[in-house]
């Protein structure tokens, strides 16, 4: 059965943050590993990041173990309980905010101050477009 997987990856010592970011982006951009649902990079050290991928079949699931551009990294991946699909992950975010944070994403968005670091404010609600600059 398909379900979302959390991939947690730590870059080897000596790799720059920029190199680590590029390698993680290359790993998740490979469609043979499934649909990349969300990802982010770590600040400071260690360099690396996480992604939630949605492998839709056994071949895509097996590709999570092919580290490709992350060869030499410390990598862990785990299937998620409630994020059975990308839509389920979105529902889990809303549920967690409401049940445990006593808030909603809409409330947080309404209260969020303007900040030049918040790329999503420059792009509206959508995500950044590949290959474009802000």
C-alpha cells in the first residue's frame, strides 16, 4: 500500500550548505522516487534536510534506498501513519494545528507580520516556481 515516507538526511562533514541543499533538491526532484510533498533544509550544522515523499508503487518505494546524489550521507526513511497520501499529510497539518496548537493555518497567516525572509508572502499562497527568482 502506498503511503508518504519521511526522509531525513544528514550530509557528510566537509560538505557546504549550498552543496548539501543542491544534493537534497536533486534527490527529491527525481520522479522515480515518488512525488515530493514537502521538504526543507537544516540551518547551521549538520547540513542536510528532510522531505516527505509519496512513492506510488513498489518501484518508487525501492528507489528511496538508492541514495543517488546523497551517497555517503546518513539517511533514514520511515513510512508515516496518518499521511497515507499527500492529501492526508495536508489534513494532518490542519488537525495538528487545531487539536494541539489550538489554532489554524488561516489564523496564523492572518497574524503573521511582513518579513522579507518569508518567500511565501512575495509569492502569495503558492509555492515557489522552479527556475524562477524572487
